[in-house]
């Protein structure tokens, strides 16, 4: 079983133990995911791009926790909707490769 | 190597081939992640919670693609910031277990 | 001068006194606006639609403050981009009327 | 009657004619507002701060329309919750003035 599937199982058990099922309709999880993505963005809103590449260790730890929150809601939403996140991500990459073809390297002579 | 790490590698190669590096400052990736999370939410905004639990196969496929987009930006941001997403997610779950203790099951007699 | 223009003036003076100009690039204000919209959404994420119609006075006051934050950033962004918010909103309503025609009331006879 | 109140009236009539009332629970309007804020942000996600200060007229018109969408949902949410947006925005500015005091100008001699 891959790591995301293990994480999904642990999250399901966590929610079941707390009887959070009724709150975890896909709509609500999509709201929560959007809220966490914004909490992540908040750390960057007044930084320049260059500053965002050079976070202090403390700031980076905070940012990493917001990223984890995004992942946790994404995985829970995937469980509720029975979506295979990794397979869909790979499929999306194949579609992106068609949409944005890589430039051909210049011929060598 | 785990699946997220493989996905991270493939995404890095994809961005390198297209010379997207200069655009992928963490601030920009955090913006893009937030935008994708909202595109996901858009599918649910006028649905009831009950309707969000019973998506048609076509709608579910669209939703799954938006979820994949969220994952792809999250993984790219993790690469840029050198964050171990799975380890941080597990750490966050341990913190959540302390913050929201499971109710003690009633004693049996 | 209309109320939004007065608000815009007051906000400009407020930012000038604090020398916040360099931080208020449109990109950054758009990030901040998105973050405030999510803070507003956070109040509703675990509520049913029905519950969201019946907020307690305390909760409603908190929600109203988040709404004000959204408006304040929107007005500041309009100042930076020299956009007439009210005129554009009225134009958008005209476009929406074409896009979503009102159903014809049944003929009376 | 001020301009936002007039806009609120027109929006209410527009929604009534289309029988959109049942969809316009505050939770749903908060979702829609967040989605529009992200559509606004999308225009800026790959721009530098400097580029975001120098939009082409075409891009600026698109951005202005997204800003109008944010305002339209914000005003509709204010109607549903019976919130006075302008009064709350002014109150929020007073609170911000206490939270972020203006620096004292240097004494002149």
C-alpha cells in the first residue's frame, strides 16, 4: 500500500473516532482545502518572489505545516469521492505534456 | 523512492524542459495552488452537502482533475522549499491528535 | 464624492502614513484579498446552508469584519489599478442580464 | 440612498427574477466570493509585482470585471446577512488605526 493510501486510512480512522463523518461532505472538505491554501498563501502575500525563495527556518516550518493541512484535506476529499489521487495526477501530467509541448532542442551539426 | 517523490521528480523535469524555473518562486506556486483550490471549490458552490456526495461520473472526473492540479502545485512547492510533505503530514496528524483528543469510549461492565 | 471614493481616499492616506506603498503592488493586494475571502469562508465551512442563514449575533459581527476586510482590499486594489468599481459592477450586471435572461412571466389572459 | 445600497437593491431584484434565492445561502455566497477572488488572483499569479503595476488595457479590463464579480457577491452576502458594509468598513479602519499606529513624524526645530 502506498504512502498516500496509508495516510488516507489513518485520516479516516481519525475522523471516525471523532464522529466527524457528518461534517465531511465533499463540499465542506473543498471549502476547508481552499481555506488552508489561503493560510499558506498568507505567509507569502507581502514578500517579493526573491524573499519567498529565502524563508527563515522558523517561517519554513510554519509554511510546511500549512502545506500538510492542504494535503490532509486533499486526501480526505479523495477518500470521500473515491478518487485515486496519484493516478489522476499522472494522467493530468500526460494531458499537460500535450497542452504545453516541450520545445525541441536545437539540432546539432 | 515513494510515489510523491517520483511525482516530484517528473514535475521538476517537466518544468525544466519548459524553462519555467523563473516563474516557480514559492510565492507564485502558492498563488497557483490557491487558484486551483478555488477551481475545485467552484464545482461545489451551488450544491447542497448531500448533492456534493452524489456527483455524476462526468462531474467527478472534472473534480478529480482539479484535485490533481492542487496536488501537482503542492508537490512543486514542496520541491522548491525542500519540504518532506509526507513526514510533515504525519507530524501534523500527531499534533491534531493532541489538539482534538478522541473521546474515551464508554466503560463496559 | 460617493462613499466608496471617500473610503478609497481614507485608505490611501492610511497606507501613505505607514509607508505601505511598496507592499501594495496589485499582485500583493490580490493575494491579500483572496486570503481575506478565505477567512470569511472559514466561518461557514462546517455549517449547513440552513445554519449559515441563522448566525448568532457574535458570529455575525465576526463575519461582518471579514467582509469589511475584503472590501478594504478591493477598494485599495481599485485605487492602484484606477478602476471605477461601481461603474464596472453596473456594467457587469448588464452583461449578466444578457447571459442569464430573466424567464418571461406567463401570459395572462 | 448610497450607491452600494442601490446596487444591493438591483442585485436582489435580479436574483428574485431568476428565483436564485434558494441557492443564495450565506455559505454558498461566501464560496462564490472566494472563487471570484481566486479568478482575480489568477491574472497575477505568474507576474512580478512590477508587471502587476503595468497591466495592458485589455488585461486591466479583464481584471476589473473579476473585481466587479467580487463586489457583486460581497454586496449580495451583505444583503443576506443584513450587514452594513460601509459602516463596518469604517469601523474596521478605526480598529486598524489602533492596531497599526501611524509613526510619529520627526519633530521640527
